[in-house]
C-alpha cells in the first residue's frame, strides 16, 4: 500500500484549491457585473424590468444552489450544447451571485434618502450622473459589509460544484480521502484551506469599511 | 369667493419687466395622486425678477406646485414652461434643458454628504455645463464668499450647522446660474436662531433681481421681500395680490382664517 504524507495530501489539495479560487473569482466578477447591470436596469424604471428582475431574484433565492448547478449542467446540454462541469458551475454560480448581489445592492440604494436623488435631479444631472456621482458612492459605503459577507458564502458555495463532477477543493478532498483512508485528516485540511481563503476576504472588507468611513470626517 | 386666478403682473418696480413674456408660465395645471386631485387647475405667470411667496395650510398643494416647476412632480394636465422651455417629462433632454433654468433649495438641505462643500457646488457645473475643474472651483469659492462661508470650501457637510448647510445649498443652486430659484420651506428645518442667516442670503438675492418662487411659513419675511403673495387653498390659487393687500386686507374668509390661525 502506498503511504501518503501530510505534504502529499496538502499539495494535492492546494492544486485543487486553484480551481476553487478561479470559480470564486468568476462568480464574483461575472456575478458582480450582471448584478450591477440588473441594478441599473431596475433603477432606470424601464417598464416591466422591475417585476422581471424581481422574479429572477426570487428564482435564485428560492431554490437551492445545488439544484441550480444540476439544472445548469443538465439543462444547457438539453439545448445541444456540450457542457463541461466547469462551464456549468461557472454559469450557475455567476447567475446565483448576480441575483443575490443585485438584491443586496438594491437595498443599499433604497436606503439613500429620496432628497439626494431630488437634489441631483434639480441640478440637471441625468440619470447616469445621478447614479454615478451621487447615489452609488453613498450606497457603496453601506454595501461593503453585506457584499463581502455574501462573497464569503460564494467561496464556500463553490464546494457544491463537486456534485456535478467538477474537481475543486471539496471534490479533491473526497478523492484523496478515498485513496488515503484518512478522511478526518483530509477534510480537516480542506476546511483549513477554505478558512485560509475566506479569512483574508473578511480582513480586506474590514479595512475597506474603515477607509470608506474615514473619508467622511 | 374672490377671483381664484390673477394673471396680471405685479406692480412694476426695479428689475421687473412688465409686458415681457413671463419667465415661469403655468397654464391650467392639474395634478393628482391616484384619485386624489391635489392641484385643481393652476394658472400662474411669474415675471423675470419677481419674488413670489406661496402661502397656505399644509396640504393646500403649495409644495407640490413648486415641485412641478422643475419636474420633480409629474402633472397630468396643463402646461408649464420656464424661460420659453416647455416642461416635457418624457424627454430627458428637455428636462435637462429646463432644469438648468431652475434652481431648487429644499427644506432638508440635501447636500451630498460624501462630497466636500466645494465639490458639492462644483459637481453640477462640471458635469452639466462641462466646466473645467479650475473654473468651477473659482466659481464655487466666489459663491461661498457670497453666502458668507468662504472658509468652508474643504469642509464636509456634516461639519456645518443647519444654517450653514442651507447657505451651501443656495450656493450650489446658484452655481448653475438659474433663471428662477425655487425655495421649498427652506427655513422650516432650522433652529430659530439660524433662520435669520439664511433669510438674509435670500433677501440679498431678491434685491439683486433673482426671480424667486418660495413656499414659506415666514410671513414677516414674505411680507418684506415678496412682490406678490399667493394664497393656496385646497389645490387652487385662492387669493393673490401684493403683500400689503393680502396681509392687510384679506378678501376671503379662508385667508382671514389662515392668517388669524398664525397668531394663535
């Protein structure tokens, strides 16, 4: 029987963690962009968009991420497009992230007093300028903690992509534990690696929050 | 009931051009929230340089009327134009044109809390009038000096008193060089000792010939500064005239009751 050292386990897990990081980054960036687009559409009050986006948000908030991954994996294939677990996971997590972020940000924008919009309007700023120079900078300050809190959820959520056969940290962990018969040790390492990924994100959020509030006085 | 509508210009005095086309022209304006009609046919013409005070009970529609002038409220019937520019809610370009003619000062100041005082004033001229930063900054300093806050250019709004914030808001509105300034109960949120400093600024604007439409509860101020007073009641212009006429010889029982209620 082959012996696995702790270093062997860690090394293999670290290799797989790269995919967890990539998937998270894609979900952050893609989800952030789609979420921002949906937010702007919703705020522009184009007829019908509000309800449509509301429904989109409800669908992603009201179903488990696991089902969304399954549906993306098997659903895209139904249209005759060959999907890899990688594409399916990236698509599902991006949409999932966008739905949550757009809703979180909508709440932040809604908390900006109406008078700020009115002042910007009466100064003849157009909609884009009102948003970019008056409302979003103020909303951003409020948005940092809930956004980062959610991004940490996304990092951990990538673990679910293992069920459609995508080899990221969790999937690699179960494969290694099958080979080594040391599940506790392996999963402890997996958990540790997730912590190492998530903790710095929270730290960055804290310093960002301090910096944004520091601007004030 | 006395005539509800008076379209004759106020008596001529310095700065008011009689006979010229009105700078604000409101015709048969109606506005409702759902089935509740709050403005029931308003006709009002304001001449360049005229100072108009709008008084009335809360709920009489006076703030709503003011907010219609720069399109913050959408009205269903009638027409409104400022300096010959028609108000068209559906056209962003027309609204941008019109709003450059009209400045507004709010009860709650509404300064942008994330920007310094100077940047608050510079924002709209740089974006809308494409001024470069240096020109806009020089203008902002000049305006701050005019409202007596020259040293506050780099301060943040939350470091200022209410009266100072409102004076910055006036400077911010003036930076767009509007033809008309709308003042919506601009001293109502201020501590009594801060009211004077804001009113003095408004009075100086009136003396310089700025066209002003102000909704106010400061009757003494309205009496002193305005050329014409409009009393609104239940969504209509109920009585209108010079301050001396309106405050000295109210013709309708509603106005008499309103004025006497202020002394209680």
